[in-house]
C-alpha cells in the first residue's frame, strides 16, 4: 500500500499556472473502494486496460487492489457520499496530476475514451448534468429530497442559469480548483442541512459545478454522449455490455425522454446486485 | 423648508469625515459630493489620519472648491452643523463618531456596504447617529432591524457626469472588460470561463483592479495573450473605460447587492453595460434600450455576440446609455435636492 505524499513536499500545488499551451494535461483516475467495492474497482481497471486505457488508477482502499495505486482508506462514513470530497481534499490534492477523474467502482470501460478532459471546456470542474430542474412543472422526491426545494436552494445560493441535477459517479476536477470545489460543495451541503433539506454529495458537487462552469449547457450529459453515462434505468444486460460499442437509449429516471448515447465508460449501479453484468465485459 | 445658500445669510456647516479621491466608491462619492454641494454648505473635510492633509491628490479634490481639510483635534471645541461619514471603516472604533457628536455635530452616516462596520451597532445603541443614509431599498431592508428608530433617508449615489464624457469607440479588436474594487468577491468564481465561453471569434479582455488575491482564485486557469489584467489604478478610470467596447459585469454568488457605480460610470462614457439580473441594475437601465440585463448565461452570450457583430446597435446603445445616465441617473440638480434634504435638520 502506498502512502500519499505528506504535506510540505513540493507538488503541483506549488506551481502558479495552469498547464501551458501545447503541453498535455496530466490526469489520473481515482476512487475510494473498500469491502466489496474493491473487487468492482479491480474489474473497472481490468476493463480499462482491455480497452487500451493505461492511465493510473489511484484508489483509497482497505487492501491491495490489482492494477491500482493503493492508499489506506481507513474507516469512513458513507451515508451522504461526502467522503468523495474529503478524500479529494486530503488525499488527491497531494498527488502530482493536473486533473483527477473520479469513477465509482461499479464503472466499466467499453472503449478507450477519445478525450476524457474535453467536456471540461475551460471550466475547472465537470460533472455531467442530467436533469433540468428549472423545467420541472411539478415537484418530485429524489433521494429523499424535494426537487423544488433543491432547485430553490440552488437559486438562493447563486445559480443564475437553469438549475440542473446530477450524479457523482463520474466527475473531473482540476488540481488547483480542489479547495474551491470543496468549500463550495461543503458550504452548499451545510446550507441544505440548515434548511432541513437532505443533500448528498451529488447535489453538493452539482452546486459547485454550476457556480464554476459559466455555461451549464456545455456540461450536459447529452453534450458528450461518447464519454460516460450511468445505466440508472437498468437497461443494459450482459449481452449488451459484451457487445461494447453499441449505442443505447440513456434515460434518467426523472426524464421523460431518452437520449441515444454510446459512451466509452458506463456506470452500472445494478452491478452491485448482479456482479455478472460488470464481469461480463472481461 | 431646506436651508440653502439661496435662502440663508450664512451657509450651513458640513463636515465630511473621510478622504475624497478618484479611486474607490466611497472616496469618489465624497469627491463628487464636494462638487455638488460646495455652493450650499461651508464644507470641511475631516480625514482620520493627519498624513492625508499634505497629499497632493487630496488637495486637488478640495481646494478648487474652497473646501478646507482639518483634523478633528484641530477644529473648535464646539462645532455646528452636520457631520457626514461615508463608509469610513474606522469612524466608530477610532472614537471619532463619539467625539464629533460630543462637540455638537448632527451625525449622518452612510454605510454603503451590506454589512455593519465594527462599532456601528454599538454607536446606534448609544444614540450617536442622528440619521442614516441608504443607497437602496435593499440595503435599507438589510439594516432595518439594526437601525429601528433612527431616521433614515435614501440618497442613492451621485456621480459627476462631467468626469465621464461620452466618446465614440470602435476598437480594431472587439474589447470587453470590467472595472471594480480590487476585491476577490467582486469577481464570480467562474470569471475567466465566463468571458472565454462567450464564443467570440476574436476579442480582447481588459480588466482593471486585478490583484494577487484575485488571481489566486483562478490558479486553475491559463490566461492567454487576449487577457490584459491591470492592477488597481494602472490607468485613470476614464481612459480604461474608453478602451472598452462593452462593459461585461458578471458578479457571482458572493455579492448580494451591487449598486453599480462602476456601471453608471461606464454608461456615461458610452461603454455599453451588460449586467446580471437583480441588484439595482433595473433602476439604472431599461434592458435593450440603454444597456442589457441578463439572467442566464445563454442570454449573456446572445447579447454580447449581438453587440460584437452589430456595430450600429452598439453605437446606438452607447449613445442612449450615456444620455440616460446623464439625464436621469446623474442629474446634478435632482441629486442636489435629495442631498440638501438628507442633510437638513
């Protein structure tokens, strides 16, 4: 098991500028995966290697994982998902990469993504935005929260454009924006808690995203259909996943319309219950 | 009845606590108030620090108007008239407010911010403040509880229009930019992304009042050669505003209210303002006639692109915003009447 560099050792945070033009940005994938998630992470990395992805995977975990750079994860509270942000701040910020690409352990690679960082545009953070909350005509409850209340809180806290809902299974952050993202996200989470709203890491990250991106429409999931999607509706079966390159109809449970996507990376939340689904790609 | 030079043998005494100047909202406000009111009052400027009295810039703001500068300790034991302090952060903690009140001045205080200064709440409780001035209803509401029972008055902001003459402009490279206080919170956290994703084929971005602390917010961003990030006071405000075709002023989530002094200055010079919804901007302009108020990012982008491509529109709005600012926002006579009323007891 590796150790994260201790604070004070020169790392990228001592540099003063973003990547100069013409120089490729350095990035790694990262995740937190203990217990049963460890095997999922190993599977994720296996599919990545098979697809020709040779970037490093840095994983906070409780045991050595094949194909990963591993660090002690210790015990953490998983209930609201905020551990992703805590580990980003105390862990990833010490590593020498320009960008960090978070993947939930139950993700598989179907192809080698052409340009993982492209959806960032000029923004320091990319979280695929999935549902337009401003377009909702009636309130819905999502993960124990009223979406109208979430929308109102996003507005109150300064989201000026259409407000969007997102997940947290895949996101990209610039090294030098980690502190800002952490403060924005945690600040929003606290505001939500004060107002009696249950907000998890997705809402918190979504807020940070919408404060930092200027143009939310450039970060919609459908703006990058070749990169990543989450099979929240459980539409993909083992046969499909084995076929790898095929397009499919992505739909968020809160959206009425489906969108054709052909993502290189797929989040398979159902694979926790049906491990064969994820393993079928190997 | 308002007592003025026209209806009184002796002009009333007005003591201005602070330092008039041409940089910063409060300093500029004092400088322009001197020009507006020096015929109506015998004005004494009372800086809190002695060194200021010898500064050339300070003298330039007071001497042409027959105004004198003097420390409080050098003024007579018994004073008459009104003492006005504008956004002077040490006014209460330094004991100046208490001393001025004890010597007989009616104290008028204008905070200008959305937060109380140190010692301000205590001064209210102590009864030091005879009248509080607000720049907007929004600000008045924010302070309503603290100032309950203290007479208040809405004065807005006066900007001397003669300092910001209109000028036609058409830069060889379309130039957008902004000017504000050198305060990181005045900039939205996505500021460079905001400008760059407007999608203009060729543009220059000029920003004045850029500091290390502002820069630090955007360590993740590489500012290319299209950016010109100038420190505070690098150019006179007028020269800077003349260099811009459009004043694009996103504010971000940390600013609860901006009165928009910089926006009015830009308007006077003919620099077309594009500003966020909310704040006081709807009182400064009519969308599409003498400026643009945008809510969503796509509106900002459509607006700036239209101005980029359509020079006649830009020219028309430039004239209209300058005329509107001169006639309605910065009309000296209207402002003079408001201030005379605000300062009469």
